[in-house]
């Protein structure tokens, strides 16, 4: 019933993960491991290959460094997709995608429950359960969001008649999750964070310069559809003031981006173009005098 698609850095995933899946999923499944040990695929290419190989009606895209803590979680996946309007589900995501090159996790508007694992300085394993349920009504099993985290998400196979992982615009291993979520939304379906599947994630990702470059590509692709607000209500003032929602170092990134936009706005303005025409004869006279 569920095709599990994994882009692996190794020839195969660990036996412990195979056992964890087998012991917890609770439904018929197939395991599709894309061998990326030679780094020959981007995550977009690997996942598209996984879609081509898949046979079951529900596709689960997952990292290889996770652990399932929910018994029969596969049954929960199928239950969520009984609602024909749901096009994608994940376990953690953001309600707000601002109109700038930022991520949903750069904002305060987040929902989801998951366990984040990490190693401290002494190499001892630690974990912390994140419980972002500020916007959840406890009678709800899921909430609409703008995008989910790529550690784990599921999509009905039928969605891939109209969407695909964009391996033409993007490369590498960033923004595939947000991009596919916006594709699902534009196709007229809902993206949901669900609260009845608990997953432990053993890495925190790689926030490097390449991530910033891919964010800029993501923004250029979808700018006319931004901002996106799902599952919560924001005032016009809150939406226009991006800084309310941007945390930490991202604040500097957004401020620089706003400044660049203001410079571009001035350069393309009618007054600026007229000014350049007026000054052109003066520059010519100066060149002659020199």
C-alpha cells in the first residue's frame, strides 16, 4: 500500500532502519532505496527516480537517519488521505512562507511534533522532543500548513500526474520539500502537518551557503505566489512586516534583501530613468573637457 523512497548516501540503508520500518508500519509496503553513494543524483533526481520505480498508491519520502516511534503509522497515513483534498502530509511544518528568500522554519508560525536527536561535545547521544502545537486545536488530527520539513512526507501517487521534483531549476539537496509543497498547493490540494505519527530525526541538516543560493532560486520561482499563509490568520501588518517572524541571523539576511529590493525599485523607477537622460549630456561635456 505504501512505497517508501529513500535517497541513501550508502549502497543500502541500515538493517536497523529496515527492522524499524517492518516492525512499525503495519501495512503492506515496498522499499525503494536510491543508491547515491557516488553522489550521482541530486535529491530531486533521486526522488523522481523513486517515483518512477514505485508501485503502491501512497509514496513516502524519508531520510535514512530517522526512527519510527508510532505503531501502525502506515494505517494513519492511509487514513489521512481518505480526505481527497489532502495532497501531502508531513510531521512538522510552517504556516507562513514570507515574501522573501526565507524558509518556513525561519518563522515563529510552526506546528508539529517530532524528536530531534543530536550528539553533544562528548559524543554522547541526546534528544529533545519538539512540540510546536501553538496553533493546534486538540480535537484536530492535522493542520494546514504552507510547507513541511523534508525529513518525512507522504504524497498520493496520483498527484505525480501534475507535479514532480523540479530537477531543472534546482540541484543539490535543499528546498525540494518546500518546492513540492507549493506545487501541491497550486494544484488545488491541501498540505497538512499530522499529529499521530511520531518520528525521531538524528541530524539537524546543513545550513550552508548553498542553502542560501537555493532559497534565492525558490523565491524567484514562486515570488508571485508569496506570501503563503495556511492554517492560521495573520493581519496585513504582520504579513507586510516580515521581521516579526524571522529569527536569528535570518533577520540580517532579510534586511539585506529588502535593501537590495529598494535599490532595484529606485533603479527601475521612471524618475531615475529620466534623471539618467538629463545627466547624459553633462557626462558627455565632462568627457570632452577632460
